[in-house]
């Protein structure tokens, strides 16, 4: 499998805290939303694929074992929002709030 985030996939991702991992995922989701709003679906789609890759790296990180339910639910819900019928009726604003809380937590650790 070819990773877009090669350095992170090589192990650097596991050095980040859960909050930092989620904040980074949130950055890709923000890009996804922004490019979609600007009418650039191809760039938006690539940002979303990077977000999914980061979620998968987070799922594979052993320290996050107790968070698998949340991580996999988030993966399901954002996939539903961006690629499918939005069954869960999520909004870009709800994703910004969700991931924004991790950004605040990650900044607090520094």
C-alpha cells in the first residue's frame, strides 16, 4: 500500500498523542470542506483520502485500542457525509466542532 503520509506511516504517527492525531485528521477534513466549498471536488477528494489514511494509522496505533469504537464510527460517519447519502445528517460545522476540540486539547499539551 502506498501512503501519502510516508514519514507518518513509517512510525512517526505513533509518537503523537491521540489529541494530536485527531487534530491532524481534522486539518485534512478542514481542507476537504474548504476545497469542496470552492468547487474543487478533485482536490477535496484527495484531502479526504488523506484524512482516511490518517484515521487508519490512528486505528493501527496500539495506544488507541480503547478508542477503536469512536475512531471507526468517525470513519463511517465522515465517509457517509462526504461520499454517500449523509444518512447521519452531519454538517461541515459539526465536523469542524468535533475535530476543533482535539486541536484545542493538542495545543494545551504543548
